[in-house]
C-alpha cells in the first residue's frame, strides 16, 4: 500500500495512524510542493483524481483519491470500521463529528488573521471541547474507546488526531478536559502508534509552509510518558 501526500501530516495522517496501529507495511511518498504545483506534478495527480488533489492511495492496481474515501477504505480493510450495521453507523457519527472539528482547525491554520484571532478561537475551541467531552461521556464504549469496548476504530483514530491538532495551536487547552485527554493519550501510547509518532518517519509539521500557522517543525508527543 502506498500513500502520496505532502511532507506534512494533514489529511493523510489518520490513514497512516491506522496502518501503524495495525502494523501494516506501507510506503509514504512525500511530494514536494513545487513538484505538485508544476505542470508535470499536476498532470500526474490529474491522471487519478478529478481535481489533482492529494492524498492519493495506491493499493496494488487500485487507486483511490479523496481523503474521506481513503480513510473509510483503509478502516474497512484493516477491520477498524465496526462489525454490526449499528456499530458502523456510530463509527460514522463520531468520525464525522471529529472531521467537522478538524476542518475548522485546518481552515484556521490558513486564516490570514490567525494571530489576531487566536485568543477568540481558543475560547470557541473551549466551548467545543466542553460539548465534546459531554458527548464522549454519553457515547463512549469505555474510558479509552468511543464505539467498541476494548477495540479501536476509525472513530477513535480521527478523534484522537483531531484532539492532538489542538495541542500546538492552543497549548494547555485539551488538558482542561481530563476524559478527552486521557482518551487521546491512551491512543497515542498504543504499541505501533507510540513507536511511529516518536520516530523520524512522522512528518514534523501539520500542514505546508504557505499556511498562516504552519511549517515550523515540532517535537511530537513530548506529552506522552
């Protein structure tokens, strides 16, 4: 299996987390931004995507684009999508909740007034986290899993990654919500995931350097014992 994306976590990272969680070998091709923006790079991307966007997944002769489709495909293939129809529906519910929050955070990364609006965004984020923790307490399967007791799913992967996205943007905020913080820390402390996030294989930036809040390498997971 091969993932093609930029040298950033972004929309491809949840797929990588699932592959690392399951210990599945894969190749990660980092496409330089200038290459992607070049005529040759665009032509290559347009051969297998409608609009030349990344990420792209290659699984043997099968090629797939659109990040949400890629995540669902990987989750189903790796047994991370729930077993019953009801479980799968709940996975979708939690996944889409996390994805909506993530997209808001991603867009704010690109806001030209990021630094002027950062304090206000922190308060908006605090309100979201309050509701999210209440939602977790109501829906959770156990203290460390959203849908399946003792088992991770796409829902957990996307939610943990979304919570992690808040850390550099609003330091100390997620820690104000102990149930969510415990869940996130537990996920990132799991076997293959822990090894991956502490390795040099993980991209050190959240998105490409063109964004208002991006391009600065960070030490990842210093908050995990």
